C-alpha cells in the first residue's frame, strides 16, 4: 500500500481504525507510543496510549510526563514519593484501569499490542472493555512507520547531521596513539552537543585486526600507524535515529586499500542511482552486491546492503536477498556496502537516503571518502 | 526476613521455590533475568529465564546471547538474517513455546511475572503448562534483590570506583568556561574507560541557578565564576549501578557556602554512624534530616535521604519518612543530604555504603568535600 507521506502516524492509525471499524487502540510498545504522540516512555516504567477516533490519552509515570495539549490528554501515576513506598506495578495498573473506564466504551472493536502489553494489564483490558473483537495492531504500526512524515524526516536529518559532526570531529582530532575508547568518547561528546543534552549513541568502533569482525563495541585497543578503523555510529535525537559509517586510515593508505574503498564508493553510488519508489529491496541489495561481486569481493560481503531507520536504528524493510518489500516514497534507508578479508581487515561505507518521488535525497553531507588521518 | 548474604539470587529463588512447592519459575523482567543469570537482555528483544529446582534455561535473541554453561542452558531465536525477513514477535513466541514444552511439566505450581510477561507469551504459558497454581514472584525477587551477594557487592564497588574516577577527573580538568555538557562528556569518557567499553551513565549535571532545581540533565550552560555545580552520577558496569554526588564550587566558595556544605558533611556522617542491621529506614531518614533541621535548613531538604542501588540505580528500600523497611546486612544504600534555597542555589553530597554486621562500610573513596576548582 502506498501511504500518504504528509500524514502523521496518528492520522494514519485513525484512517486504519475508520476503515476497520476499531473504536479504540491501546498502544503499549514504547517506540510506538513515541511514534504516535512524541513522548518516549522511560525504561522500567509502564506507559500506554489510548487512541479513539477523536481523542488520545497518554498514561505515563508522573516524572518526566509531557504537559497535556489540545491533541493529547495526559493521565499520570505517582512514581516518586517520600510519604509512602511507591508500588509501581499496582499503581500503574490501577491508573490504567481508570483510564480505560474513562473511555466509556462498551464491548468495542479493539486494536491492541498483545506482544507487548503485560498480562495483568491485558487481563484488566479484557475485563474493563470486554471487547467484541480485537486486532493486533503492532504489525500495522510497523508498516505505517516505514514511510516517514515530514517532521520525522527532519528529526532523522538532525540525527544524521550529528553523524556528520562526529566524522568531522574525528578527522580533526584522532591520531595514532588514541584508543578506540577515545574515538567513542569523542563521538559521545559530539552527540551530546548536537542533542544539547544526554547522548544516546550506539555503534561499531573497531580498529586493526578487529575490522575483520565487521563490528563491535570500542575497546582500549590503541590505534597503530597503518590501521584501518571502522566508525559506524547510530545516534538518537528526540527519539529518532541515524546510522552512517566511515572508515578511517591511520596514516597514508596503500593503493590497494584506496582501490578497495573505491569499490565501496562505487557500490554505494550504484545503489543510490537505483533508489526510487517501486524498487524491490532485494533488487537494491543485488545492485550493491553486484558491484562488489564484479570487483571480486562478493564472498567478503556477508551482511545486508542496508535497512530503514526511524524510531529504531535498524528496521524493516531491509536490503537483503530474502526480502519481499518494495521501496516507497518517504522511506529513509541506509546503504552500507562493506568488504572484510581475513588477514587484511575490513572497511564499510554507509549513508542515509530519503526515498523521493524522483529517486532519493542523501541526508548526510560528510564526504563519502576513506578518511586519512 | 534476614537473608543469607552468601547466597546468590538463583539460590535464594530456589530456596523459595522449595519452601512454596513451586516446580518452575518463568522470569520476564530484564533486570530480574540479569540478577539471576548475569545476562541482561537488550531493549526491544524478548527474553525469558526458566528456573526449575535443578536447571536454568535462558531464552534469548541469538545476537549477543551468552554461551551455555554447566549452570545455564541457552536456547536462542534468530534475530538477524539476510535470507529472510525476521519476525521477532512470532519467532520469539515459537521459541518460548518450545522452551516451555521442553520442561516436560504437567500442571505445575508456577512462579511467574504477570506484570512484565506480555499477553501472547502469557497465553502460551497457560496453554503449554496449564499450571495448577501460580504465584507472582516479582515482589519476591524485588525483596531478594535488596540483600546483595558478595559478587554483587564487588560489581557495585567497581561502579562506585568509576564515580571516584569521575570526580577526580573533573577536579583536574573543569574550570569556568566549560559547559555542563563538557562536564557530562568527561564523565562519560571516564565511565567508558572504567567499563573498557560503552558507557552507561545517567545523572544530574546542574550549575548556577539550575542547582535550585535539585537535578536535571546537562545543558549547554557555561560555568561561571562563583557558580555551584551539582554532579550526581549513576554509572552502570556489567549490570550494576552506583550513585554518588559531589558539589563543585567554581572559584573560591564563600564562608556561607563552606558552612552550608559542612551541614551536609555532618548529616552524612551522622547517617553513616547510625547505619546498621535492624535500623528502620525511616529512622535513618530522621537522623540525616535532623542534622539539617537543627542547622535551620529543614525546609530546604525536600527529597529522600537515600535509597538502595543494585541492578537499578534507585530501588527499595528508600530512606523516607513513609517507609516501613528495616536495614539488613548486605544491603547497599546511598545517603544523600541536600540543601536547596531559592535565590541562592543548591548542594548535595552522596556516598554509597554496604550494611555490615557491625555497621557499614563506605564504598566510595573520593573525599566528602565541597570541591573547589
């Protein structure tokens, strides 16, 4: 189904509800709550979003809950007190039951997320609403999420800009003698500046022989002259993720290394030219893989050629031979060709693209180069 | 109930199972899985730990799953493939059903976590096991967690040592002109070095007028001469958290500031002398609060006087007037007196203590001082 790229997630969900006669949706997965109302619940706290055709009610812990607005009613439960010992499970369950009862719905058609709503809340949901029919809307929400609304594209672009900043900072500052942990800490500091607050960053920081392993967390390993260094960073700003990669050469790279990186540049460029609405993702994989194959490195590229990003750093559709998905306008995808040779090392190059009516637009602006430092 | 401080969480759970005739426990809360087997599941992936009197079986996503051992069988489900689109919810549910069927239990007495196991898995649990009786073991696990086993104390001490390192690094490096974000980034880099890997750190980084607000995330605000700066850091190393605080003075503090910090030092020392098995936590609150009251700042101390730490940075029992809990040997608690005055600013001092048979042992070693920089 081609989606309306201008519609927000909430509008898309309500369109589905209207089409399927759902009177209420009870949303449980934290990233789906964030996708629909912009509030991403903290870990280890229960939250729920109740959506009807005309209203949205967020149930959230009091600490850090958003202010109510014209579009969003907010009901909170106390999660901090010095007057009593707080019992989060019992208190959040009681608040959930109150929120459901406040809907004043009898035997509705219900959309919910049985793979994510814990059992006690599900039992209460069944008791209070007594739904005549229910639908698991998690797969629907996953599908709706694939096509980004304009505000989501902007959020992802801010995260991609943070990755541009990371690579620029590393190009200025790292050198032989730094550790992988130093590289990681510089990346964290850059993301904190971009977020003007706490940094949320995951990624791969592997150097020297570790580059053969494709990825991994940073270690105390010290960068040596002649090393390759793969920096694959996925920062999250305001709930939205980017995911880009550059490979660094510590000192002047050999011609062989330059040539192999050239294969990655060519594979990414070929993928970029192919991107457009209607292209099966398995074909886009084949385009990227084909360039690597023809250069003789097909057996050295064991992973996907890319994936989508959004409220997670890696989500469907994926650029893999085993996918049946098709690109649509408004998807944001990564392309990430790589080459990994035992005894030599590994390199990867990754950029993020918005699928447009005409083809695509690159969201990252840092040069697609092997970075010599 | 006084617990055996030498026993691991898994041994304590099995003791309870034996006493209550439970044949199997199905554990769902990620921090409880980590508490019992040392593996902390990633966000957005289903995991479960099945515990019988003689065996423990972990169901986990294949990426990052631990190796099986003599004490822990491991069953994984595929969460990455290029050959097919992975359906995490369906695949993890099927694996969960296989794990349950493999127990070969008919109508057992079951312990489980209905506040955390999602509905579809709960329905499968009921269908496959058909339990004759079931008990919510989440409150039990919360209670068992309060008294730390020796390996847990060591893990917390490593996290506390990272907070010592943070304060020492800040004392060396920060100055007027740094931003709160710079302070935060230095703390992150210190935690990454301590962890020899990715940094998990939360905390309060507030300076100048923001110190009146008790806490909050770091912002781009620049430290000014004469500012106070509250650094309340809670790093997590290998699943275990510490939580300590120091207040910094940017430039030479006034005598009034020194005197007020002296009240915090006295309040913390009084609390420390009082700590011991059998002491009601509300009385420990009263000891700390009493010192602040007598100095005339009782109205300026609105929060708890401390709490426990472990697989979360803040957990029961809490040092609040509304608690009925009693200290036990093996608990690890923070003491955190604070003073916050509108128009002046705020200060807090916090250290972590292991409750011992004789009283307590301080886990942090950085001086309990107002840090002048």
